[in-house]
C-alpha cells in the first residue's frame, strides 16, 4: 500500500496525540495514525450508509422532488 501524506496543523496534531495517548496502555501503544485511520473509516462508513439510505427511499442525488 502506498504511503499517503496529509497536512495537519499543529493544534490538530496535539489533539490527536492526546487522544492517542489516552487510548494507549502499557505495552499497547496507539498512534496518531491509528486515530486518523479510525476516523477516516468511520467517515467513509457513514457516507456509504447515507448513500444507501437515499437509494432505499428512491432518492437519487440526495435531494427530494417537490411539487
């Protein structure tokens, strides 16, 4: 898998590091990257779920027809 680089400002990095530290335990370190991957996966899953809900309602393109 190819490496992906993204820019994160220093405040966001600090917040992510704090979350990673809080989730870590002795012998089980959680990285900033793991937190970002988890958040990205949750975002994609939510997006897919929203798309599926729209399709099941007969809603194409995310907007409802009005009369």
